[in-house]
């Protein structure tokens, strides 16, 4: 079982539009409403892969009730933490050329009692978990050290933990040695405080995160592929993608693919790349099923192309 923790979940509404023109009436060609938040997306992807997951998340108000209903309809077990505030609602505008514009609300502020109840709910749900995936931004009321506390409690319970966050929350959690951290290129650049121009730059940055405490680093480099850096070395994975429909949740799908494949080594990296590549070919934040995966389009190698210039250098 994979337990996910989403401190700042959302109700996500995605519109497919031909183009985004400021000041004009834009008529959507398609619309989706999905439960959102990075950890929620990991649970959705794990479920789509045919594995059991439990989603821990604070929920409040009508939007929180709808998030719970949508997850239940997808067969996902929810361990809700009731809060006085209202779960945020986000909007994404997906243009025909693949450009995505997102409007993310800040989310509610959690009280001290709600903060502790969230940690206690994770503790109660941890027995039997193969992994705990802690993902996304922290809502108001949670200090940057909150993830560090959660990592420490997970390890005390003997459970491996994967962390997908950024900024001070990521840096403070590193001291508790999370088993996997999953930054994208921009988050990796922010963590080391310098631009990343080549794949080699990304490898060096990942190695620095390991020196700070991360046991392994799974880094998404966008269209360039993904890196895995751990005790055994570095691997580079990439996939052929003919057309991108939406990249909403693609990184979360990758993390799910990595964890359901064991969470270590080149085989898990290949699964992460396959899941991410499948996700971008689907509308909105739809998560891929095994039928959507194309392992033949994935390559994983220990010969990392360190001199390759990133298509979208991160700064």
C-alpha cells in the first residue's frame, strides 16, 4: 500500500481552450473537474496502476466534500482530516499548442489542533504502508519544518518516505534523510541556488541534495527526461512523446510509477518515465492505466548525457 499525504489539496477545474486571449471571451472545448494536489494525484495514479493507496488530506467546506466524493468514486480510500477552513479550488487553462496556464488559490489556514491531527492521522494510517509520499505546498499555518517532522515520524515507524516539495520545506526536510526527493528542474535549481543549463549541472545539483541528506534524488527535467541519483550512481531516462495534450499531474504520475515499481534502481526510473510520458498524452489531469503505457518508447542508461543543454534551462 502507498500512503499519500497532501497538506494543501484542491478541487481542480481544467478547461481546454484553442488559445488564451486576454480581455476576450474564450470558449472552452472541454472541461474536467478533478480532485487535486500533488499527493492526491499520486494516489490517483497508483489506483490507475491497480495498486492500493490511502490518501490523507485536510478537507473542509463544499469543495472539500466534492474532493472526497470524487476520490471515493475513483475507488481511492480517503483518510480525511476535518478542518474549519474551505479546501481551495484551482483553475487550469490548457491551450491547443500545449501551453498550460494555472491559477492556484492559497488554500485555508490550519490551526494548531488541525496540524497535529494531520500528523496523527498519518501515524494511524502508516502500518502496512510500503511508502509514504508527502507532496505539494504547505498551507498557511504549517511551518517549513512540518515536512521534516513528518519524515522523522515516518522513519520512526519504519516506513520509507518520498518527498515532493520545494523551497525551505524541502531544504529543512533533508536533515531527516528522506528516502527519495523528487524535484523538477526549477526546484532543483532553487535548492542549490544557481541556474542549471546542462544535464550535468542537474546531476551535480542532485548530488548536492544527497550530501545534504537525501538518500536518492528523482529529478524531472521536463521534455529532456528524468534523472535518478543514488548510492549506486546516476541514471538518465527519456521517452519518445509524439504530442503533448496536458502536463497537469505528469510529475505526480511519474512519482507514482517510481514507487509502484519499488522506488529504487533503473527499473523504477523506467517506470517513472513511462508513466510521465503517458500522462502528458492524456487530457487534463487524467492518470494513465497500464494500457496507456508504452515501455518500448523508454530508454534508461547509466551513460548520462552530461553535456546536453536542457531545452528549458532552469534558473
